[in-house]
C-alpha cells in the first residue's frame, strides 16, 4: 500500500500541471510614449483592450508575455512576468531594448504585450449545482474567477427578441466576442452581467 500511495502522490503533481495552463486573453497597449535607450530596461504601463477589461478582475495576478499577433512591435524584448492588475486595470511591466546600437521609441497604444490567465479544472461540485449555487462559492484566497469577455445573443433569421415567460427557462445560443479560438474545447462559467 505504501508503494502504491507513493506512486499516486508522484503522479498527482503531473496531473495538476496538465489541468492548469496559460490561456491568452488580450493584447495590451502601452499607455504613454516611451523612449528606450540602448541596452536598457524600463517599467511602462500597459492595459488590456477595453472589451476585455472588467472591474471585477482588479487585484488578479496575470502573466505577461510579448505580443506577437497583428500589429505587434518586433524590436523590443519582454520576458514572461507575473503582475497584478491595479485599481485602474493597468499593469506595470518591464520592457527591454537589447540593441547596443540604437534607441527605440514606443508610441502610445502600441500593442506590445499579451495578457494570459492560468486556467484550472472546474470543481466537480459545480456540475451538479449549476443554476442553483453562485460561482463565487468556489472562490478562495488563491483562486478566483477571471472575467474574460462578453457573450451576445445569437440572432438567427428575422427574430427580433426572445420572450421568456415567468418561472420558465430557455436555452439560447450566444456568441463569444473576441478571440474565440482561445476558448474552443474549454469549460467556462457563463454568468449574468452585473453592469451594462
């Protein structure tokens, strides 16, 4: 039994690592013009795009890497770093100019960084309590839900609106806004919008 338990324990961290991975959420733009001297580093302020910014995410820790998608800035270096969203949903990150022969200039709203969140397995208890228990119940001091994007009612045909009678429920099709491919195959929590 002891040997069997040891084997189970040795495999459990590996299972945990497989169930947790970084999911890219949004590009981040620099909030002010910046000048990077030759072979230097500096701290700059960046923010995620407005459609991916939710006040409920304040205080969350996220991973920042270099943005390599559309309109990326190729001349700078950004090492992976874990930072915290402040009260204004801004992030303070370190950027580096590795060139010994030229100064670099970053323009306000350049896309320079990518914000990612660490995903994990959904608690099994949620599957039997969906619709009756708030997702907040499963939050802890080290884990919490991170609001990623909005979903909008999928319009089909000429139907202008949907009416749900009192005391009744209805399944509808919703469309995820933003980079849909990042969420394909993943289980997510869909909740009511508190603002707007």
